[in-house]
C-alpha cells in the first residue's frame, strides 16, 4: 500500500500530476473539493469588510478540513492512493490567513484543536499509515500566476489577489523543507515540466515517483 500526496501552490498543476501518478501506479486519485466548494468563490471575491463580517477564510479552512478528512479515510481504506493536496498543507493555508489577520487567534485555536482531534482519529484507524511520499510541485512566482491564468477560474483572476498568492508562495518552500516531516519529499520543478502536453515530462515525473517509492524499500 502506497499513499502519495501531491502538494504545491494554487494552480501549479496538482490535479494533472495526481492523475498521472494514479494512472502510472494503478492507484486511485482523490481530489481537492474545489468545483463543488460553496465557500471558495466567496473567499476570493469578498471585500475586506465582508471577510471580517462573514469569516470566509475560517469557514473555508473548516470546509477543506472536513472534506480532506473524508478523503483520507476513504483513501486509506482503498489502499494505493494519490491525494491532491494534503491535510498538512491545509494547516499552512490556515496559518498564512491567520498571519494576515483574516483568521482570528480564537478561530486558529479552534481550527488547530479540530485538526489535532482528526489526526488522533486517523492515528487510531486500523488501516492508518503516514504518506509514503509528498510530490512537491515548485515553480517561480511568474509561472504560478501564468498557470492560475491558464486555469481560467474567474474568481481567481482578480488583480487584488496577486499579493495573497505571493504571500502563500513566498513561505511554501520553508514550510515544506522545515515544517513538513510526515514523509519523504520529491521536488518537481514545474517551471520546466508540463505533464499534460509533453509526454517526455510525464514519463520523467512518473519515473521519479517510482524511484522515490522504491528507495523506501518494500511496501507495507
């Protein structure tokens, strides 16, 4: 049984890489709840006043935590699986919004308490296992903005969001390399990788993932 998390910035290509890995390994992919997420468009389009009044950042992180927890339990029961973003990254997004003053200290304590309870429940599951690998998709900021634009979700395109994206992007490497400790990390340079339109890139990423898993020894 292998569990792989695909992580990285908004719009960087996590879904495409998760699809590729799942296909190559014969695994099942579990995707982040985005298109059916009722809070996400509100989070991106709300004014600062609406953010304060409606508490959309806090609600959004709770929603992601709930749907991620459900996906993790289902993925671990299925066996070999690929998760589009990890529950560990959810904390990073919550922390950034807390640092920006968009999630209050009280909300952050509530969020972290709920996260801790969920992690304890996962630890107690009979089929529980930590991820075997995080595939971290990394790119420079210009590439991130370009890919967000290519994705074309209207609520992600507003110019006012650029500094929010930059704040997330600027701390991502530090979080991955100094705070994430659940598994081995494979870094993929997305400045020079297109798994959708370049078969050679797709084959290279698949090979690197297989090599990283093999380096861990036999599967559990």
